[in-house]
């Protein structure tokens, strides 16, 4: 059953090795230190907006769970944190509740606990015919269509016929009254695909790059034959490379997620062109330790972001995207081979 699979995914992500061995690529990104920052760290402004919703920090708890009774308490904790901090919250796939309305409370609890927060619903690309019912389930600010071809290919019960997805996305955008987001699930989005999604009417893109949770790894733990999942464990475009590709290719907002584990990496993602950053696994693990630990996690994370911004002399996010950084190593090699300009970041503060 789908509901049982949701619980299995939660437990595996919390207790098993499910992260990429190949990491995010952010180690190849060096922010240029400023010895004269001319900024008061205590006055750094992290506020921004996404899809018309004001956020106190450019953070989203990206899609984690829902669809099993045990997931209701998780979404309750996450929603409380999102409401208190005024950051975004993404729900897990709503398919389970569309097919079994008794499970709706595992999702609707989020809006009950965070009436003013940015809340993003979720439906899988193979189930786009359910998007209207998912959007109507609760008061959502946006609906994410999650793209998970890697997971589907490895999953024993996966749907591997992806023909017509782009056309279906266009129809979903036309027939949905709220903004529609495209979201990968951990293997990244290329600039080419981002352009197709923007043309289809998508209003924001979550790159969800390689470096965080590997759904090939998750499905490896679920499968009796582990050879396929082990082979494709590290498949995908790293988060750093995907963030650059997408931000240089489209005009719509970019969400950078996939293995971001601290405030320094978040600032690097924003400096590369992301509008907001997302996290899932570390937030899930913190939530299991209690709401106080979860709040502490975010406060520490935000403080780490402010230190990085102080050290590059950025008092707000707009200034951050005009600071200098250098892209090195495999990330530079990838981007240059793909035709993306990596030099534009290095001296942009002097332009």
C-alpha cells in the first residue's frame, strides 16, 4: 500500500545510509573574503519573497512526508517551526490522501498549525491527473509537481513510462488556480529541462540536486536485488552545478536544495543565483529530537548564514548576489563543458 510505503521511506531516511557518496559540489565554490565588509552583522536582512509570499529567511523545508498516520505528527512539528520562523514548508506527495481521504489530516495539519506560512503541496509527475484534487485538499500557496525518474527506475513498483510529461505539465498549469512548481527529488535539473519547464508555465523550479538524499539508495534498501540501486546510487547533477545551470537559463525563481547542510552552503547556493534554499533530511532528523531541537537547528543555521554574509560584505540577499565567488574543480569542469560561464561570478562586485 502507498501509505505503508510512506512510513517505510520515513524510517529508511531517518535510520539508514541514504545520502549520496558524491557530494553537492559546494566545496568547489569559494566565496571571496572581504577584509572591509562595511556591514553590521546584527542588521543583516535575510527577508525575501517567493510566489508573492513574504519570508523572514530564504528557507523552505522541502517535501518530506504525509500519507501515513505516523507522518501527521511530523508535519505538525514542521509546520509549527515554519510558522514561528516564517519560512516555507513543502508537503510530501498527496497521492495517498487523494486516493484515501481518511489520510487528509496528515497534510491539512500543516495549514492548521501554520495559517500564514508559505505551504507547497505536492503530486508526482506520474499522477498529474490527481493535481486538481491535491490543490483543492487544503489552502495551498503553490503545488509542486515532483519529478523522480531515478526513483521510479529503481523502485520495484516504479512507473517508467514518462511519455507526455511535459504536455501534462502544461495542462496542469492551465487547470490549476495556484502557481505550479517543478521539483526534482535529488538528481538535479539541467538548464535545458529548466527552459522547457519555464516555457510550459512553471512558476518556480526546485533543482533538488545530487548530494543529499539519494532515492536510488532509499529504494536499494527496499529491494531484494540491490545491484541496480547500488549502481545508480550517485546518479545526477550536483546541487551546485544544477543551481548554476538553472539560474543562468530561466527568469523564474530558483530553489536550491539537495544536500545543503549548513548556513555557509546555503549562502553559496544563494550567491550562485538561487532565490531560496531548501532542506529535508536534516530537518526531519531534528524534528525527531523534539521541537526545541528543531528550533535550535534553524536558529543556528540562520546565524551561520549571517556570518557568511558578513564575511563577504552583504547586508541583504540582493547584495549577496553581487558579491564575488570562484568556482573550481569538477564543478567548473562540468559547467564549462556544458557551456556555462563560470567567470561571471569572480569579479562581479567591481562591475
